């Protein structure tokens, strides 16, 4: 996935109100940009960090610039969660993610209840599978963690997937790790114990968990490899 061609480097001054960030440009000008990430951005929102922002030509946007990447310890981290599903779809269509057999149909944004939608329904040679994608930007000691803040919505998705699995469908959570310094994935029990406990419960009900890592550069982001998931 290529980033928009109209992009600039800058320095993060602060991230605030969840969806806003102030960035100092190379010219010295300070811009307020949209931060499309509802998590805490723990470990990737330090003031003084190099960032990449992209410009939207949409005249209706109050903040035309978007925070795309933050660099931490020399590693670029994709923080625009609006790109995550597109990355996964691209990897599914290109066969980089090959856990589902031969895919015959791929439908996005599937309503499964009055409360929830899941990211994809995959029809393949192995049957139908509901897939929920989670963006992962937190890495500590080479371990990728999700979530980076308490997530009631994420826990609800696990319960929905367990119910779908009990009804005979495939049910999978895929963690998309948008940085290259992780060697494995674990649920972040030290941040949201309820979520981690629900992961273990959902696994017992037959829900599967996958983790794929993306190569993140200032020009593009691309899922490249599967890494181990440790749920103990």
C-alpha cells in the first residue's frame, strides 16, 4: 500500500483529544493534524518523535493533514488505523495471508448483531470465515501487544466471534502489526486483563488468532510475514 504522494516529514509536538496532534514542520511552522487512532498510542506518541503526515485534497476536512507514521528508536510505526483493513485485504488478495484456502469472495463490514459489525466475511474452499482485524502499534521487548488501552468494543467482538464459531462458522482475529521490531504477539494482560481473559475463553470456543507483521517505510506499508501468537 503506497502512501499518498503529498506527504511531509515533521516532529511530533503533542497528541491530544485522541484525534488531534500538533506537528512542527521542517519550515518551523506548526500544524494541527488529524490523528486517526482511537488507542492510547502507548510507545509511539512521544513528543520529539519524527513523523510523516499526508495531505488530503478533500475541501470539507477541517484538518487536511493526517498523521501516518511515527518513528521510535529508529523504527517507523504505522499509526493510521484507517489503513489497517486495506492492508489486510491487499495481503489476502495477493496470497500473503494464506490461512483460509482459496478465497472466492471477500466482503467487508459485515453486520453480525444490533451492536457489532466485523471487518470481513471470507468465502473460500474451506467454508465461510468471519474475520476481525485489529491494528497493533505497541511493542515492548520485541513482543507486540494488543490492546494499548482498555477496549470494551474489542471484548465484545470476541464474544460475537465465539457465538459465530458455535454456529458452525470460521471465526478469526488477525492482529496487524505495523512495525518491524516484534518477534511474536501476546494479548496485553498488563493493560486490559479482561480482554486477555476473553481471548483465552474465545480460543477455548474455537476462535483462531493470527498475527501478521508489516514492513513500514516512509513511502509504503506492506504486510510481509506471519509471526507467532502466544496466548498463555
